[in-house]
């Protein structure tokens, strides 16, 4: 396991994920804003992306589409994700076939379609999603959406848990509502 420290302005998250991480590595983000103009593919199993102790890093999407495409089990801790009122998605499990996604002490804001989604048109599914002590605000569309269009015989999300999470100032732009989960019935949580 390797820990890699990222300082905004010196290296961006996309470069760190794309070129130098291995399964189980941890990427630690310092204070500052990391601007990402393109999608970052997270396809390294067991990757942890977290804020440095006492830091409040912001990862801001400056491109039009997905900020992060999740393809493998990934954990995010203490990071603010800002779609900049430009990006449609912040996180999408596009093409995922299983995997566990954990979001702890994170903030999601300014998205235009969904903050976290399985990007339904691809028919992907995940094993579990855990959202703990997070904040979702100032977005258009659903904060979290794992739709029913997973591959034949699969659920878009097999297990979903949300705890100590606050959602506000979100305008649902379609029939889905603020949170939509297509699951096998194993969903739990508390919404503030």
C-alpha cells in the first residue's frame, strides 16, 4: 500500500489515478482546489482518496460531463466535489460490474443531472453504496440515483446505506426525486 500526497497546482487527481496507483493505495489531497477538465477513471481496486488531516480539499469539474467514472471499489473521505454548474454528474459507476463505493464526510454541490449515479443508460450495477455524514446541496436533478436498468437479473444497487446525511436546495428535474434507488430491498438510512 502506497500513500501519495497531492498538492493542487502541482499534480492533479487524474494524473495520480491514471499513472501511479495500485490496488489498495491511498491518495491524500491537501488544501486547495484541484480542477479536473476531463473525467477521471477509477479502475484500481480498493483505492482510497481522502483529505489530509485538517485539510479541506475541493475537487472541481471544469468539463461538461462526468467528473469521476467509478469502475472498482473506491472510498472517498473528507472531500468537497463541486460540479461547477457545468458537469452533469459528479460520480458515475459507468460500466461497473459490482464494486463498493463509500463516501464519508464529503460534500457534493452544483451538479446538473445527478450527483452520484449508475449512469443508467449503460446498465451498470454496484454491490453497495455507503454515504455517511455527507452534504448534498445546490444541485439540479437527483442527489443519488441508481436506476432499475441494470443488467438482466441484477439490481442497480444491491445494498444502499445513508446515515447522518443532509440534502438541501436540490431541484428534482425529472420524476426520480432527490434520492432514487433500485435495490433488492436492502436499503436503510436517515435523511435530514
